[in-house]
């Protein structure tokens, strides 16, 4: 593996932030810590459950079941960022809860879609689950990082970043649409991109 190919080491701040939160979760009574954990991961868990074929209500229930499972397993969990164990550990819990859901047979008997319901995808087989999890993880963490950064920069700066970095619009269109200079576009794009990368490191997705 070349120096360019090697993934960046997690920064001390990233490691300590993640370790600090998971340490707090050992205390079931730490409401702020659990709220932070729930706010960070509930949408990810819900999305994976839906893509696994679960209906909306079942997916919402699964989120709660996963939170309970996390609480039960926290005393035996040891955070090891060098091995990326947290992502795999959470994947295992979610996968087990989803497998239990389908194994009961209740979901299979009640899994009907009325004309008013949104179409629900077929349940994922085991071979595809990890691929879905990793894809949803990356997308979720990116969206979470973007939301956090958006709340900390001006509307104009974030619009420049969105148009230049996410939508890849031509420089001329950005300048004309927002009434900004080339320098403003470069500066805003660089600043917001740096902040997004910092948030991704904070979330464990360098």
C-alpha cells in the first residue's frame, strides 16, 4: 500500500470524542449522551431497515430495539478505532435485530401493502446486507456532516459549496446566479469543504 492509498489515521480529537461518547453510554441514565447517540444513528438504522424490506412502523420499532440492544451490550464493548470495530459492532446488532424480525414470521404474514402505502422493497439476503449497510453509513454520515456545517456558515457560503462541490456547476453559472466573484467561490468552497471533512473525521468517516 502506498502512502497515498493508506487511509488517514484518526486524529486524537476524533478518537477521544468517539471514545468519550461510548464511555458515557455505559451509563443508561446519561440522557444527553443517549440523545446524542440516537440523533446520530437513528436515521441510518431506519434506512437500513427499510431497505431490508421492513415497513415504516416496523423500521421505527427496530430503531428502538437496536437502542436497547446497544444499551445491553455497552458494558462488554471496547472501542478500538484502529480496527474500525464500532461500525462493525453496530452492523452486527442491526443485522441480528433485522434477522430476528423476519425469523419470527410475523412480518411475513402481515407484510401487505395497501394502495395508500408506499411500495416496500423485498427483504435483503445476507450477502447484500453488508453492502447496503456500508453504503447507507457513508451517505448518512455525509448528510449529517453537511447539516452540521450548514448551521455554522452563511447561507451564501453553503450555496456556493453546494453548487460548486455537490452539483458541479460551471464557475460562470455560480457567479452569475449568486452575484459573487471567482475568488469568493474558491474561498467559500475551500472553507466549507475543510469543515465538512473535519465533521466526517469527528463522526469517524475520514
